[in-house]
């Protein structure tokens, strides 16, 4: 097949995956999907290899692969018929965590001898509820999988076009907000069918044999380009480690994540030996979650122009020590694996920063603050479950500041609007602002984190707070400084204040306010090298305080806010002469357990 024809087919496949994603988001019911965009769509070959994936959530890059493998193992190709739809969410049978339900729809075309299976359309969606011990099914203190909600092994959700009603009845009976869950599930089915119809049209135009030849050729091309990019990285083994605050159960006991990345020509070996053993709390990562972190980083360091298919991952080998938090044994809890995947990405980026100096950003906030508010609204008598996806700051980049308040790396979700939360629950967001001085100082400043205040107006509610970076900091590089840590507390109606731990179920009553600080990103380059005019501009914008301008950047400001050139020159000269050289990678003070 000539390259031009092949490129046209590649873009057609990508547009089909993107249309599936768009259809799913438009048809969804719950705020976490229709506003937060926590869903993904992809096209797989009939034998389970990625053909194309929508530009959606990177954390789902690797997650769909084990799910499709498990469906094919449970329901061989010869047993599938037109109109079938398969579903699963069990983390130990191809899933990620219980709220993520994967659907797989076989795509058949007419052929001599009967229908021919040519592809599989797939969608993954984070559902607002899957039952369990707490509203939203994300208990930060769960000690086994059974506490987290309803498990779905690989099963036929729709059989030859007919819904298996008993499965829908089981779902309705086991979740707190069945209308939202079943509405999102039907949106997934519709999105899969959009992809099926578009693929049938494509195959009718080019032929089934040409379709299979095209996606194989595209995979080979992606592999070749990926290997060429990896071969350009200096051979060697690069090591890094970082820490999570705790696992939500053994509070205060730091979790260590260690990795080595070995580049050998065009092959890469990622080894997580040295990572903490399997955790008591829900921050374990099953295979799909660990794959998603590794595959995201490989895609990030090799460039966005490579076709997003199975060929991107053929050069990668992964070692997951058995019994560790990246290869747990059932029924270990896993619902909070998003926080762990974020830290896995931080660790792997720390490896590649050493391999590719001057090309990668400092650490971003290292978390997507996932919170669920749940209760019964006394005004309406309605059970509610709603979600918050709190964004921090992006790490500074070579030559550019980090972006403020944005989801980065493996989590590409959107912030859920205040109106969506307030319309779904008696929770009012009274304050939502950029947090001054929350970005790591540097020649290029880290993006700012956020400060939010959630006010419960009536009734009682639970908030599942799943935070991170309370005891560690997003690291700066090339002389840049780490960003400040996160923090949360509750201001009770009677005036008392209570500190919220990094992972905690928070009980709220009417009039209580939950305050949340989310960390920013690390800085890049020596802060003394930042243009004084940019520092003054940051102070005028409220991003940097006058004290930080003086103490971190060495910039003296006049009363009118302009730069005091003489004072700044003198102060920077004194600071440069008396301080120790800036470290290449600055993580700030580590918690005591991490140091041991």
C-alpha cells in the first residue's frame, strides 16, 4: 500500500476513534464524564492489538489492552456474533479499578461464508458509582477489593442485539445513583456502535484484506519510528525514586516507588524492583494501571507524531516484582490507583530527565485530587453522588513557565465546573482561585496550584479526600526549586478547625467548610536567572508574593511595583555568593520514613 493511501487510512481510523469519544461525552449523564471527560475510546484489531485511540485520557493507554485480552480469552472470536457487547470492570481480570467499566463490541462485515470479524470497538468510562462502603466507590481506607463495590468479570452485556436484562437489574440494585450509571453505560454502547458503523463503511470502501494489511503496516511504522527515537537516547541505566504520603490505612508510613530505565539501542526495559511491597490500602496498581504509566511516558518522550497503536509498545519490556504494589495479589484494594499512576509517571520522568537533559519539564503537582461528595439532600430527599477533579500546577519547561491549574501527564481530565457540582448536590464552591507562591521558583516558574473551599449547605455528607504531596514536594530540575506541598482542613460550623490527612473520609455537617490546597509544579533553572521584569509581573498578577520575589528570586521591588534595578543587582550578587550551588534535581525535604 502506498504511503499516501496508508496515511489517509490512519487519519480515518483516528477520526473514528475521536468521533466515538465525542459521542460518548455528549451522551453521558454524570458530571465526571460529561464535564470531567473521564472516558476513552479505541479501536482494536480482531486479534486484540490497538489500531487507533482517541485523544482522551492517557491513563487509559495501557488499561484497555489487558481488558480486550481478557474478553478474547473468555469469549473466543468464533463464539462472537453480530450485536454482541462484552463488559468487565474486575481489576484482576483485565480491569483497572471498579468504577472503570470497559465495553467491547465486535465489528463484523459481510463476507463469503458468513460475517467476518474485522475489528473491536472499545470504550472505557469512569462511572459515578459502583456501590461499596462509601458513595462514589473510592474509599481511601479500603483494605480489600470487596469493600470497593460491584465486580463484573468478563460477560456478555448484550447478546446478538438483545440486552441481558439481569445484568442491568444487578447494576441498578447495587449502585446509589442507578440512573446516572445506566445512562453512562448506554452512552458507552452508543459510542461503540458509532465506531462499528464507521468501520463497516471504511471496510466496504477498501476491502477487509486491505483494512487488515493497513493496520498491520501502521503498527510496523509506529514501531520503527518509536525505535528510532529510543535509539537516539544514550544507552545506559537511569534510576530514580519518589514517595507517596501513605496508603490510606498505614497512615504516615511513606510508600516508596523506585524504577530503573535501561536503554539498549532501540529497546527499553523498565524495572520497578525496589518499589514498596503490596499495600494495605487502595493504592495498589494491577497490570493495566502499571502499563498505562509506562506507555504514557514512552509516548511522551518519543513524540506526538507517531501513530498511536500497538507498535509504539513493542520495544518496551516491564518488570513488575510479584507481591509489590505494582503487581498485587487479589483481593488487594486498588480503587485509588490514579494517585499511584501519577507517582509512577513522576518516577519514570525522573529517569528520563537524566537520560534526556534539557528536554523534559520539572515535576507537575503529582496528583489529580479525586473527591466524591455523597449523601441525601434533605430538601429533595434525593440521594446524590458528585465528583471533584482538583487540578494542580504543571512543572516548568525549558524556556517556558508551567501552566497553572491544569491536569497533566497521565490524567488529562477537565476541572468539573462549580455549577455542575452545585447543581447535583447541596455543596457550594465558595472559593476557587490560584494559590499564590504554589509554583516552584526557577528561571521558569512552576505552574500554580489551586485553593478551593467547599461549603455543605444542608444535611450531612461524606467527602472521600484522596490527596497527595502532603509530605513530599513536586521536584524542580536544572537548579529549579521544588513546589510547596498540599494541605487540607475542615472549618467546622462551631469554629473548630481539623486537619485533613492525605487520605481520609471526611464527615461533613451543614455549615462545615472543606478547604483544599493543591500543590503547583516544580521550577526549571536557577531562580536567580529569571528576568526581574517577569518576577515583577508575577507579583502584580498575584502569582508570587513580594516576600517570595525577594527571598527566592532576589528581586527588590520599588513602591510602585517596578523593579529596583540597583537593589536587585546587589541582592542577587549576595545570594549567589553565599549560597550553595543549586542541585540538579531538587525535591525539598523528604519525610523521615523516606530518608530511612
